[in-house]
C-alpha cells in the first residue's frame, strides 16, 4: 500500500462542540462517543492532503484511500499495521459508480446489511474492539436508529468480545427487513422497540450519556453518527467516487440526508482537499437544514414519517458539526451546501421514471437524492445508500415489477424477531440498563 501521510508527528485532539476547552485524544473520543457535557466531538484541525495524493488518486484502491485518510485522524493512537487491518476488514466489498441517465450513482449498498452504514459500522466495530482489547473493560454501546444504522451496527458488532450493543428503534417506523436485521441476531445484541419516533430514540440515548448514575455503573459509548468514528470512514468513499469519476464530469455530490452524518463526512473530506465544487443536501419532508440554508434559522421539530424512513429526523445531531465547520456562519455554509426538499410524490415519481427510462431501480433514499440532483445540476454524483429490496413494497408499487431479494435478506426474514418493547420515558430505559 501507498505510505500514509505522516500524521503521527502530532497528536490529533478532539474537542466538544459545547466546550472547545474540553479536549481528548482519538481513543477517548471514540470510546466515549459523546462528550460529558453532551457535545459532539470534532477534530481540532482537519489537515489538507498533499497534492500528490490527488494527482495519484485514480491509481489508488479504496483500501489505500481509506488507510491514508484514517491515518490522519487515528495514526497517533492506532499502530500502522493494525490500522491497515481495520481498513482492509471494513472495505472488503465493492463500491461501484454507475452511469444512470446523466448522473453517476455511487452504490454504497454492497456490504453485509446492504446499506451505506456498513462502512461506518464495520470500521467502528473493529476500531472499538482494538481499544477494548487494550484495557479489558466491557463496553456497552447504545445506538438510536431510524432504519439502517441499527442493522449495520448490530451486524458489525455481533459477537465482538467485550462489547454489548443495545439498539433503540421506533416501533412501526422501520421497514420489515430493517427490523428483522436488527432483532434476529441475539448474543451480545439487544433490540429495544420504542413507542415513539426516531427523535425519541435519539433523545433517550443522549440522556443516558449524561446520566451520572449510568456513567458510574456502565461504560457507555455510541455507534450513531454522533460518534466521530462513524464519520471518519464515511469520508473514504467520497474520495473513491472522485477516483472513479470520468474526467470532465461536474464535481457536485448529492447526499440523501437525515441525521446529516453522511454529508458532514463529505464536508470533512472537502476540508481535506476533496475536489468537489459543492454538495446538495437532499431531504424528504423533514427539511430543517434546507430551511436553515434559506432563512438562517434552525427550527428543529418532531419528525414526519415518510417512505425514506432513515431520513425521518426532525432534529439532526450532526448539524452542530456542520455549524462548527463553518464557524456558525450560514453564508459560508451556503458556499458549499445547497439544500433541496423532495416530497413523497416526487420520490415515488422518481423511482418509477428512472426505472422506466433507464432500467435502474432506486430505493426511496436514493430517489430523493436523484430527484434533487436532476433539479440542480443533472450530471453530478448521486449517493445511493440502500438496496431497493429493503423497501420492497414501495419500490414494487412504483416500478410494477418484483424486486429480487438477495439471499442474505431472504434468510434474515425467516428468523424469529427478538425485541423488548419500552416506552419513550427515560426512566424505563435507565432501569433496563441498570438491571440487564
């Protein structure tokens, strides 16, 4: 592999978005997940990769790119050979770029759970496992999910020694396949079905991290995109897209956005020198960030249920990281990010039309991004985040044709669901964690 950029000459520190004077190293940031004051960890600096890296980008493998980028953020706490091993174990599936109409679609759904979150979850599982092995102290991971995060984290951490995972998901608001993927594993994975919406799940997890009794009794961490270890690997595939992009193509990337971790990872890549002109933040009816980009007012609100359910987030956690990247200046953010809202009707019409015109099957999240791309630049890169089989009913209704179910999903659907129902009252979650 190409040697990493020499990042080990300095210590990369991470600060809390609530207190810039609270600083920790990468190991502490990853294992804690959330800062003690409730803030999210941000790298104190984001070094720009040398021009040589970009000159040679087309000749690099995905694994080489992943190692070089991750060494910037983790090279001072993870030995080179171990980091190579973590990256190689994470990125052992293809991430192809396909021409669909005038757009280039980056398919991120070829991993074990057929969703883009496999990249972040698998990287995080391997990284945390290395850290936990070092100090031999059990870790409990809490994760709130609106769909694919739960299944990716559950599979990424399944049977990892020294780590237990508790997944919280909103009852009746994830697809059957998504639910099966996170509730059928057993072992060190526990699924809690919450009477509420995703924002309730996210609120419960955040409260758990700042509860003093829980912090004394348990060693808690997160696997949501609130954990910086999810965003670091998600930046890899933006460079990989550029490595595959035909020369002369417009360098605009459209990202389907819910909790905004995926977009934030792209913005971090841009800070590292990614040659992209701008990003399009494509949302469904939950459009608090596109609204902010117009009004400069951030007004979080209860989420609205849609067919692109992984994006049903009314108060996206990673927006605070976006604010940090742009010094809380909306005008600066608008130079790099355009927000576009896509309705349910437009999402369904896009699934049907793209299939009819190009023979390509989009899932609802990819359809949101594709529609936003068409309305903005037409020829940019569209991030496709999930296999259409995970949203079988909606896709088949719009295309009029059966969706082929991959063997891994078909087998999963035959398994027995194992979950525990809880209310959205924090005391119930706290009691469960203290007595499990």
